[in-house]
């Protein structure tokens, strides 16, 4: 199926490019004259056709400057550490004073780390920010080896070690489980890079609590079904040819099918914006879908092991989670302060699923635990948007400051 998808995408790509260029030419010639209303409609239709497609390259973060203490300061992206599967990306501010170091653990769930652009931008003013910039599995040769749940956890540990002692970690969604596991392993080893605090945001720590449709889907079939129907080999012409992956195109199709009316309505509105000349609204639509349709493939091992260990067998809350032959013991966490954050309207990770982490950390004093339930937000509102900036981030910032 992946080879068929890629062949179709390659075949249609020149027509999409031609549609975009033609739309630009028609718009430039039109210049908003009333008598060329039909041209505007044609240009609008061509623009939407030309842009409504998946891409497989990470969009830029585009953060070149941030205000620190009221003064504008340059932001420079640096690779602080890298493996074939991911880069520890540092948003360096050469002229800024020393600030608390924070690792943002981005989900490996079909989108690039740039989905957390707003999370990064908000934290940059008062923190020295790093992020897990995961690479697209379709460009990683099979010779580089496997990347499963254990390798994700190992990368979190390696990234924190590269950052050095005194850092904090913030996990958004799916990484909450491996991040908590990494904290437990590092605590048990007395690793000097053990984080001062870990903030787990809308993560599936215990999906037995108030199961959502996503949780029910994961439970609906045996893991062999997911492997048989959702895993494919990367097509021959790509660098990762032969690697088994969960294609990002498959994932985005699932996302779109969950709310088809919303996306159809959004593109209907975009057509009107283009015809009516509402440039700002049209640009906002393009920015959203350029990001939303930029997809990355997941290594098959990571996808299948996450479904099985987190969503089907509940290894962590059941006390059965193993990491490279070692038992993962959250009860060993005694110094890393733990904060959980949930959204009242989250239909992906329900209320209570993330907070379960606090009960698992039985060896941690209650004074070093905290929970924040944000009213009025869904899943994405936990880490982006008005409530994130005005209410959630201040709580996170205060918790990190108190922890270290």
C-alpha cells in the first residue's frame, strides 16, 4: 500500500505544482477587479487542489528572535547531540543570561516536533530550551538498526545526559510514558543528569481510566492486526527503503477521518477567503494545513510496542514495564518533582489518565507532586493556544522554579 501511495503522490505532484503556479498567475493578473470574479474562483480552486497534499519534510520552527526581560534576543538552532533517529535541538540564545534548562519531549506520532512550535516559543523567554527533533523513519536506512519503545527511552536519557545536570523535562502526550520510565531508571542509577522536575502533559500513563475512542480502538484488535494492516515497507526509491514503518500518510488519513466535516468546512471557508480577498484568513489556513499535512513515518517497532505495552497491556500502571531487561520502578523516583497536566475536554487522553503518574511515584514526597486540570481545553489546548500561554504555562513555570 505504501508503494502504491508513493507512486500516486509522485504522479500527481507535477499537476499540483502546476495548479499552484497557475493560481498565483491568475491572482496576480486578477488584481481584485469585479469583472474577473470568475478568475478568482478558478484561482481559489486551483490553489486548494495544489496545496491539499501531504509532505514529508519537517517545516522550519521559524523562531529567530524572542524577548528576554523585555529585550529582543536572537535565537539560533544548534544540534547539541544527534543519532540517526533524532537530534537534540537547542534553541540557543547567545546573548541571554543563564536560564533553567528544559528538554521538551515531542511525541513521535506522525507529525514533526514543529507541532510544538508554540510551546517552544512560549518557554523560550524564560528557559534554555531543547527539544527532541525526531527524524522521519522513511529516510533512515535499515542498516541503522531498530528503534522501539526502549530506544525512545534510551534517547531521553542520552539527551538529558548531553544537557548535563540541573535540567527539567516536559513531555507532551505520548512521551509521558517513556519520560517517566527514563526518570525512574535514572533515579535508580543515581544518574547525575536525573532531571530536577518532569512535567507530564496529556499523556497516556494509565489508559484504563475513562477510556477514549482512541483507547478503545487500540483495544479493539490484537497487535497482529495492527502489524498486518498498518505497517508497510518504505518504497525502494527512498533512503529508508525496506524499513518497516507506520506511514505518516496512514496516520494523517486516520486523523482526517475522525473529523471530516471540520476539514471540509475549513476548506470551504478557505475557498471563500480566496475569492473574497481575505489574505490574512487565507494565510492562517495555509499555515495550519502546511503543518498539519507535514507527516513523518514511525519505525514499526516503536508504533507496535507503544500500542501493545501502553494501550493494550498497560505495562507501566500494572508494574510490569521492562527496559532492556530491567524493571522500571517509578517508586524509585525520590528527587525529581512530578507535575501532571490534563485538559477538561481532552478526547484523546481523558481526565485521570495522566494524573495516575502521581500515584505510581509512591516514593516521592507529596510536596514534590502537583496536578493541573485546565478547564475549557481539549488535547491540543494543553500545549498551545490562549489557555496554554495564560494559565498552563505560568503553573508549569512556577512548578519548575520551585523544583530547582
